[in-house]
C-alpha cells in the first residue's frame, strides 16, 4: 500500500462516536436489513433473535460458552510473561486491548497484573480502579521506590486480575526520572521484587517513546503492538521497532516483538482487508490470526468502569478478545493454535453485523 494510493470504503461511514476507549471510532452502517425505528435504540435488545447459524449468533454462543468454562485447556506459562503493550501512534486500541486481553486471560484462569504506565490513567478507569491524586500509584513505585505490592489493587469484577493504577502525578515522571539512579530499570526492579505469583504482567505504555516506555521495555520480555486497520496503520512503526532494537542491544537482550494485534477491523471495507494483508506480509509470524472488530460495546464498556468481557459477554468484541488471549497463551506455551477456534470471529468480521449487536 503506497502513500499515493487512495482506498474507498465499500460502505459509507456515519459520524464518529464518543470515545471512552482508544478503539472507538467511526462505525460503518450495518448490512442491509431492518433497523430499529427509534434513533439510538439498542438494536441488540429490540431486534428479533438471530438464527443459531448466523455469524453473530455463533459468536455470541461461543463467547457465552467460553465464559462458562474459564481456565479449561489453556496452559499457564512456566514463568511470568511480562508483555509491553506499546505503539507511539495514538488511538490504535492500545489501552483497550491491554485491559480486555488481561481480563480474558484472567477469565481463562490466569493471574494477571495490569500496570498502567499512561498518565491519562485510561486503563485504571476501564478496570474500575480508583486513581485520583491521593491514591498510591505506579508513580510512587518509579519515583519514591515504593513496593509494587503497596499500590496494586484487585479488579472487582474479574477474579485473578489486578491493577497498578496511574495518577496525574505520572505526567511529571518523565522529567523526574532523568536525575534518578538507574532511571531505565526502576520498573524492572519493582516487578522482580513483587512477591505474589503472577502468570502475566501487561504494561500499558503512553503513546510516546520516552523514559516511561523505556522503563516498560527494560522490564518486559515481549512487546505486543496493536495496529489499527486504517490507512496510516504502519506510520511510526519503524521508529518503535528501532527503539525495541536499541533497548535490546543496550539494556534488555531478552526483549522482542512477539505479538501484533489487528484492531478496528471491518471486513466489509477493502481498506481494512488491504491493511491486514499488508501487515501480515511484513509480520507473518507475529500477527495473531484473531483480529478485533469495530464495536460499540467495546467503546461503551470503559464508561461503566468495565471491560467488554463483563459489560457484554455475548458481544463480538468479547469473543474476539477471548480468542486473542487464547492464541497468546497457546503461542507462549509453544502449542499450535487451531484457527478453527476463531472461525465465528472471522465470519463475523467478514460479513459485518448491525451496530447495536456488536
């Protein structure tokens, strides 16, 4: 895909929705069919039930089934997997993917810690964690060397999920870290000193490549990059990959890009399909087979202090993150991922579904 080419979506896009989460964006109109007469009505509750063999019906059933058998069939890592969720480009679904993947892994039976390293504190908000200025936070860990266990809070709705929140104080941490000893490895030492057993640590980075992101990369072994299926998907990715190489060469030889997650996918547009194809051609081994569709439910969930897994377990967004988490767990254990498990998600993305049902 070259900069001179211009792709026209196959469907007309409506006005942008309010975004409480990075993954929110303009939604495409549903495929032809009956619509609710009331503007803004919840289509998922007013339309007649979908047939069992419809893509959305299969997806909803699989999501419900998956939530009903948490922990089955997923191997736990032999040691804690520390995954850095990073992309210097904003609005790609980074925070949304962090919290929903973490919740999905926890629902599968893992013990998961989310470290909110973004001064905006969106991950803390999405997990329903209080993060006003007086709350002990990851800032105190980085700047004042407070033990990580003193700031970690359990997530109310998901057993086995924990969060180290970010407060507005973190906005000044980039400057304060400059004068501190071992400024690049303060988060690494805090995680290593954490005594509670964990299967996964997911670090939500700010949309920049400063000292906070460097701390995350020094602390982690894996980098997970969410990439939106939009025109400028790969813009800035080269600099992020160069930074990963610099950190690996000088500070953390174990760091590598292990996972790329396609977000905001709408299979009804040529653009999304072409972007997905291009990303897969560049990163064949790293890209997950499961992609995350555009979804109203995903963007609504943070405003209720929830992940999409607890906000609407039967939505296509919930199913997608459950499958993505399953794929991540199996890859980490060296188990071959059977793409048939994502069949309902793929069918859903290819055909498109009514806005309210998502």
